[in-house]
């Protein structure tokens, strides 16, 4: 950019090319600072144009808010959880199901609240946020999986094969906020409810 300003200044001062003509027909002297500002403006416009082009191409893949229905659910379930992210094939063309929920208060109300199964594999993630021990869940969860409840108190990922009954999930104790993640290689989340336990 400095080289650009120097060359512009030199061309105007030395050759008389460029600038605005005066009453005598001579070209005015343009200072180095003015030349620098012109070059800086040109470069800024170019960078803004490139940034706009980049955003228009990929911005649709950056999801920064949950669905409206998730926001409405917050009001129904109280202040013990918030659905921070949700993506599927309807939100992003070609995308697959992924949900992230921040749990920060224990509750006797399960979430998800019904036993169900899928015709596809699924992962559930329970991620602790204890800064002193990332493997510590920072709480205690009861997860129904297969044929019984399993107690979880460590950060973990749970693989659920297609057809296996799972849930409800009870967040019995929360000392630190817990990230609850769910994902599957499906464009849209679907489930078949079974008898609750």
C-alpha cells in the first residue's frame, strides 16, 4: 500500500499526469498523505467487495440461532435448559441432524422425555464444563438405554444403534453446565415412541 502511494505521488509530482487542472493549466501538488489515503481507500473497497463475495457464498452454512419452535419451548420447560443450536436438511440443504442443548439446572422432568427408537444410528453426547477437569461431567445423569438405566457422571459420547430403545434422560444433579448433544447421519430427525420406563 505504501509503494502504491509513493508511485502515485511520484507520477503526479514528476510527470504532471493525474490530478485536477488549475486555472493556469498546471496540475496541483498532491501530498504523500493524500496519495496514501487514495490507495488505502481503493484497497479497502476491494477488501470489502471480496469479503462480501465470500459471505454470499458460505454464510448460509453458519447457523447462529435456534429454530423459532425451540425458542418457544424454552418458555414451556422453564429455565433449566436452552436449545442453542439445531441443524438439519431443512435448515441447510444437504445438512444432517445435529442438536446442542445447554443444561444448567437439575430437574425432575426428563429430556428427552419418552422412550423411543430410530431406524438409524444416533450419537448422544454429554459434555462437562468443569474447567479443572474436562473429563468430569459436573453432574449426574440417568439415561435409559436398551434394557435399563445407566448412571453417567463422566463426559462421554453414547452410540445408539438403530432400533435400540433409549431415553428418557434425567439430569439429576448439575454442578457445572452440561452440553447435551445429539446427532445422526439423517437429513431430518424422526423417532418412534415406545412404552416409557
